[in-house]
C-alpha cells in the first residue's frame, strides 16, 4: 500500500522506494562508483515483492544518476559539480583564446564537454525577451538553442535570443559552430564590446519535459538562469535563457565591498 500525498492521492510504494534511493545518492550515502543494493537486498529491506523493486529501479535509472552494467548491476554515476565563477567565465581573455564560457568552465573542472545544437533560426520575441532586448513584442529575433553535456551526461540547456538588426550581418551566428570564442567573440568582432553580464537565478523543480531532457528524476531541482549581455553602448545584444541540473553546478560570485 502507498501512503497518501497532500492532495489525497496514494503514492505507489515503488515510487516511494525509488525516491528514497535517489535521495541516498543525492545526499552522498550512495557515492559515485557504489553499487545500488541488489534486488534481493532491496526486497528484504523494504518487505515488498521483486516486481515492486524492479519498477522502483526503472524510476531510479530514469533519474540519470545510475548506469546499469551487465553482470554487475546498477552503479552510481560520477557527477561532480562544475564550479561557475562569474568573475572568470566571461573574461575577454577566454574569448581571445578561442574558448566559449561553457568550454572554459568545463576545462577548469577537468571535464569533457560537448554541445549539441537543437535549433537555430528566426523566432518572434516573447514579452520577456522583447522587454529585455528592448524590441517590440513579436519582433523577429535569432534564437539559438543548445544542449550541453559533461562527461556524456546532459547538464544544461541554453537558448540565446539576439536582435535581428545585430545578427543579420554576422553569418557565423547562423551556423552550428560560430567559431572560436563562441557567439560573444563574434559579437565583439563586429563592434559590440561588452561592458557587463547581468544574471538572475531561480531554483525550482523541473517540469516533466525538462527532467526528461536533462535525464533527471521528475521534480528534481533545477536552476533557471536568465542573462543579459550588455555592451559598452548600453545595449542588450543577447538574452540567454538557461536551465541547469542543480546537482551539477556550484555558483561562486565575487561581490565588491566598496563603491
């Protein structure tokens, strides 16, 4: 029997067991490289049938926190966090060296990074994007949507929105690979020199679609980040809408204590 959730609906026992195993992984009780207890061990621990445990393990594997190896069972994946440094990852020196921000921060952590481009093309600006870019609602903007992997695991999605009048004469921004240093290097090369990057962050549970895309368990914590890239002329030339698996990132900010 399942217990009753706040809304009065019983939570299946296999879901409760899966949630407990996932929580043990997130809390470090089960560490990277550890074997998840076998089916027979879990049957004995929880006093349920083998079929219940098998259904629970389907949920655990869906979280993306374990991998199944033939002859060994389910093993906890190694998912060390990437440390983000706001005072470092957007340095002009990284762009001059040919590294976009994500590649720079992954290299610092010793991780192998991969970027999969999901969409590039014109879109109509939503209310929030239009407001941030200073364009009319529904104005045509260039959208670039990417899925980022670290050591083979999806950890982040990012959608960039850029004003059409800015990008129309920069053909590299319409390519999957915009070249060394990423889109910021191309923008600066066209005269849009950056003054600052302004970010807002919100932690929340992932939606079902978001959890699927990032290989997380339903409702897993994510960080929603919106960034304005502001030029020395005071114009926002890119808005980046990013969603990150919360267990993959540590945010470190340097805050001046003087005027």
